[in-house]
C-alpha cells in the first residue's frame, strides 16, 4: 500500500471533517456550504475507493490490474451503492457479499449514500430545485456515513488488515 495515497486519503478526510464543522450564520450560505461539502464528500468516496483498489492490486503485484484501473476508471464515476457493489463483485464475490451484509446491518446507509450521489449530480448539472434536502445536518450525517463506508471498504478489501498495513508502512 502506498504511504502517499493513504496519507492523501487521510488528509482529505481531515479536511472534510474540518469543513463540516464550519457553520455559516446566514441560512442561504448554510445551504450553499452544505451543497459544496456534499460534492466534496462524493469525490472523497470516488477517489478513496479507487485508491484502496489500486493499493490492493499494487501490493499484490498485479500490475496489469493496476494499469487497467488507472487507465479505465472514469474521471467521474457515480459511486451509488449499486456501482460500488458491481466493482466489488467484479473483483471478488466475497467482497460484494461482505459489503451487502454490512449495508443490511446499517439503517438508511444505502439510501443516504445514493441521495448524496444524486444531490451531487443535481448540483453539478444545475438542478438546484432538486437539492432542498441538502442541509448542514444532512451533509454532516452523510459525511459520517461516507467515512464509515470508506473504512469498511478498506477493511473488506484488505481482509480487516488495513490498519496493520498502515502501521507497518509508517514504522
């Protein structure tokens, strides 16, 4: 696993957490702020998932897969739950099964992630009328879910050994 991409992911995560703590006083600014951070959260899911997969194939010396992911991963992949599941299933059916069991154990995570991605798409395509559900509160809740999602994906892909690999690389 690459220390630099892992460090970047943790840095991005810290930035998101700091941004989510900010709270503009004006209600209109709050709505805009929530939308802005929601777009960043969506990007975090997309990039972190890609990096976790790249780190996995790199650490297992599967250079053809590394190149394939790097070259073919779309610049903007909508990380709806169905797409995440499809990618996991494409690599390893057991990853998909673990992911779905985890999702089933969490209330509303699937709908919250899918709503986050839908809001990101609406914001990016100028459909502001469809984003009235994006509030500071919903954004913070979705951030917490997204951070947990990325942690879980790392755990699934690394077989629960991501933290020990991080510690090993840091020492």
